[in-house]
C-alpha cells in the first residue's frame, strides 16, 4: 500500500499483510481501541473495495471533513439487504471477503465516507511497487512478456462444470460452421466441404493434435483472470449466466467484423443465444450480425452501419489476411489499414462500444511447415500456460508484432478516436490443443470465451 498526498494505492500483493493487520486490529485492547479501530477501518475498507470492485487497483480519496463519530451504531437492515443484492451480481471470487468485513465494520465507532475514482489499468510487478501506466503500456507489457497467457490469467481444469456442457441440439448448431467440428471424426463423410476433408487427412497423418475434451466436444477448461481487462462472465450457473448475458445484450445489436475466425465466433455466439438463453434462431441472427472483412474497412459494404444505435456494439478485426500474405513489408501496410479504421464511420455506435479484437496466433509449429507446405505440425494434446509466441506461426510468424502495431494505432494519445481493446490473443496462445486446422478453432472450445469476455465488459458497464 502506498500513501501519497492523501491518495491511497492498493497493491494486490500486500493483501495478505493487510489481512494480518485486520486480525491484529481486532485484538486491540479496550484502552487503545479507538486508535486501533481507526487504522483497521481504513485498511479493511480498502481491502473490501479492492475485492468487491474486482477492477485491479483504485485511487481512493479520504475526505477528513466527512469522518463522523457515531458511537457503536451498526448498519441498518435495509443497508444489509442493499449490499446483499449488489453482491449477488458479483463473481464468486469477489464476494469471499465481504461477510467477515461486514461483521467487523458494523462494530466500528466511526463512519468513513470514501470517494472512489477508477484509475488506469495496473500491472503488478512482484518485485517493485505498483505504478500507474497507460493502456498502451499495459497491453504491450502483457504481449511482450515471456509467457503472455500466464501474465493475463489462467485456464483452470474444471470437469465439475460439465453440467453446462452443450446439448446435442447446441452441438448440431455449432456444426453448421464449416471449420469447427472436431468432435465427429466422420463429419467429412457426409459433406463436400474441403475444410472437413482437409482436417480428416491432417488427423490421419497426425499433423494436428487436440486435447481429449476438445475431441469429445466437452472442453473442461475454464478461463479466469484477476485483471479486469481479461475477465470473463462466469458460466457456473446456467440460469444466472443467461440472466446476465440477457442484461448485457439488452436493446443492442452486436456487429462482428472480420475474417473466417470472426465468422466462427458469430456462429458460436448465435448458438449460445439460442440454446442457453432460449432465443429463436431469427432473433439470434438479428442480434448478432457478421460482416466479412479480409483486407480492411474498404471491404465493408455501403450502408452497413446506417441503422445502428448508440448502444449497439461493433468488434472489428483484421489480421490473418494482412500479414506476410500481402508481402514482406506487411507491417507498414498493416498499420495504414488500421489507421483507416480510425476515421471510418460506424454509424451511431458510441466510441465506448467500439472494440478491436486482437489477432490470435496461428498454431502451426514454427519451422514445421504451414498450411501450403507438403507437411506441417499444429496443436497440442493439452493446454499450456507457458507457451511463447516464438513456438508458433508456422513459416509466417506475425505475432506478437501485429497486435503491438494495433495497440500503437488504437491506444496512442494522439489517435482521432479511442477504441476499446478486446484482447483474446493471450488466452488463445495457451490453447493450441483446440486448433481445427492450425488457424481456426474447434467448436465448442475456448473461442466461446471471446463472447464471455465481451459480455463481462458490457454487463459491468451497465451496472
């Protein structure tokens, strides 16, 4: 914890020390209780806000004019009910400390009014004190770290969550996506689709590896993160999840703009709306709209955003078709294409609802071929949090360079418009086990967490 000019900064790595202070304060003698409780309350309130907010680090101003002595008065039952209702919408991890803190705070003789201000995203370095950094520095640090997935969060093995596994009807819906069915080894037999036949041949040649859960259409791995930029809406309780997604998407349309990976995502999102939220296929297609773009905004058809509303959302990506595919000087051309996005009109959509989705790494093993070579290797048999960008990319490694360029374009202070960043790339780096063909992803699988990351942003922006 750093105290400077009446501004208190919370460092998450000091939480254990702060908890020890809480316990110590609780044991303070009667003679020294007034002073001890004052210290305890400040520390306890800080930790409470940190845990409840789940938003990394906050700047808190303590207004000494508003500290009032109120004897031993406890909070009212109405206040407790309000807190419980607010807590019900928070993820489980955010609620752990609340009951213990409330018991102590209710005993306190002081009432402290705290003014809360959110500050820039924070990366906590275990070896140094936390400092405020910009979004550009934040995302650049994640992508330049040795193990980006590990820096951003973690995949947790949760076979107990399989009660929320997709139904047969849900799987059938996902199977309508031509590049995604990894759970049916005979899918190619009843199709003329070259993508399905190509996967079958690659699997027969042992050129692609997948984890058992992916091959069974029942992925047991769940993503979680302590960083707000990488948090996802939890899918532990189907009914609660459906309620939260419904609230996040209320009275808005989602425009997903990009290449075939974005097309995969749009099908995944529609199928979940149909088979988890209970929407009709027609309503789901109205809610989620896919616009095919390979090369840049010049591919977007005229009037595509003429009927948009302020609450609508657009998630834009170009990447796989504008790397080495466009020449050895692709970095300069890619930057120019992204800069055009800054001046493109997305209709009436608010800037706060415009997202750039980062480009996922292609899971071809570096140096072992690519999609157009005689042989190649892609994938893993299980997730790995300690993967590096240098492991993948085949013969055309474009990550992390593409995303670093995107951060510079969209997050520089002199940009004409600030886009939000939906950084799905680090989490997917760890999931080579879910590759369909070295580039696309198996459905169902971790690609579904792209939606849950977006839903988390929208849901908590509403609340």
